[in-house]
């Protein structure tokens, strides 16, 4: 399985990256960086530091968009702090100025011969939207797009209506959902449900090699930072589902992104009705999206831990 990860690397993105780097049946083709939880240069440093810590400097990294497509958006530094990695300190970061443009890395990766590439996106979708505009022919080289973003029924976290990744660039999300690509939406409904236990963290800590220790440090930081949530896997959940889709109850539903609402901009409006009568002149323009409706929480954690501690 070929995967290109597009990330605004903070704590849980780093968990996703650690997981993907340890999957023996996954070729991690590249990682592209996008502004989101922190600015793109900080994301780039975090990404390259995580890969250096994991002993994977071979993975190409691209520096992507520094801002949303249209309206100005501020990085969500309230989530993991101004450095994006909480209290987890890493070395080996590259200078963002030395990294190639993300769109070029994405184009080159998708143009490689072989199986089509799956995109795993854990930040705003700005890079992917720009790729589709600049190189629309790449649609045929993408297997699927797994997106951490939005929610079906849970509301938002950045605002009462909107999840932070979508709210940062709603127009980009709208472009990707309407692209015709197979999109799987992994939203807030399941995002915080997947939690590692103390035994899981201890197993990771006792694993030889850098991956287990890094994952354990991140999970302990998340548990301390969000006391009511526990050691949640967050973005790592969508990476697991991308490789173990059978762990999820996925429903094909119509999904639209609110672009203009004063209080609801960035909300993902999911039509959950079994019968769908017309609801306006543009009813037939709502794109169908695969929504992760439910999942096997224990199974996701188990695959995450086993992949890092034993390989898969």
C-alpha cells in the first residue's frame, strides 16, 4: 500500500506518522506539510524531526501552503501550544527553506509507476485542493483520500459548529469533497473515542527502538494536556482506518461544507435521512462521502500498538 501523508504535524499527527512509518506493508512515499495547528514552518520542522527520530530521513518532505485558500486563518495554537508538540522535545529538524514545495512532491509521488497512492490527511486540506487545481489529472492516480475533519453529529471543537481542520480552510475541504475522489471522512464523532490504556503506553515504552518511546511520550503528554479525554490517539486513528478499513462502520452519505454561515462556517452538514426529499435547487450537487460512523475502538488501539511494538 502506497501512502502520502499530508499533515499539520502536532502531537497526534506525529502519532499517525509513527504508525505509518512502522507498517511493513505500507510504503510511506512522502509527507507534505500544511499550516493548521501551527504555522507551516513549525509543521515542517516537527515533521522532519519526527522522521529523524524514527530513523526515516529517507522519506521525502515537502513544505506546503502557509495560509488558507481565501479568508485569513490563524493557526490553532491553543491545541498543542506554539510549537505544536506540547512538551515533547525532538532534535534533527530540517530548515524549512531547504524543503521542496509540497505540490511538486505530491505530483512526483503520484506520477510514480505502480499502484495508486492513498492520501492520509490529518490537517487542513489546502495542499490537496491546490494540487487538484494545478494538476487535475492526478485524480486518476489517487486510490482514496482519508481525511481527519468535520463531524457527522458531534458538532465542532473550534466553534460550536465547526471542527478546526475544516474551519481553517472550508473552501479547500469543499473542493476535495466535490472532486470525485473517494473521500473517507474521519470526524470528531470517533476522533477522541480511541484511547490508549496505561498498559498500552507501558508496552510502547518497553519496546526497543525509538518509535515506541516517542509514541509513549506523546500519549502521556496528550493525557496530561486533555485530562478529561485521556491518552487519545486522535489523528492516528484515521491512519489506522486507512490501513485497516474493516475496523470501521463506514456509511456513504451526502456531505456539504458550510462556507458562508455567520455561526456555522466550516460545519460539515451530513444528510443522515434514510429518505432524502429535494431540499433546494442544488440538492443534487451534494457530494457523496464515506463517513466513519462508528468503529472498533479497541481494535484500532490494538493495531496501533502492535504495529509499533511488533511490526505488521
